[in-house]
């Protein structure tokens, strides 16, 4: 990712006034679109919802103890009614 600042940023802002802009450069067309960033972070969510901290710690402990499951394992457990 390249961070634009100063005059570069000003020029780019002029070019992308629409939410989805198409630019042409050297005979090639490029679509530029806004990518929204996540509204919250994991840290924020853990602080707001303490039960998440417990779930994350439990998951870390499972990984550390080599108690992990593949997607196929989980599908099999669902089919068998174990989950």
C-alpha cells in the first residue's frame, strides 16, 4: 500500500470524486474504489465484550495443546450430531 500525502493526495482526491472511479493511464483503464476499514478492532471488541477474551484464550489453549480440527472434521462432527 502506498500512502499519498500533500499534492499527490490532493490530485488523487480530485480524480476520484465519485465512489467508484475509472481512470485511464497509458491506454489501460483502472477502477478505483473505496475500501472501508473495519469499524472496530479485535482489541476494542474484547474490551467491550469480556466473554470474547475467554473464547479467544480457550482457542489459543486448544491450538497450543494441538487440539485443532479441519473443516472436514467439523463437517463430520455436525453430521454425527456432535456439534
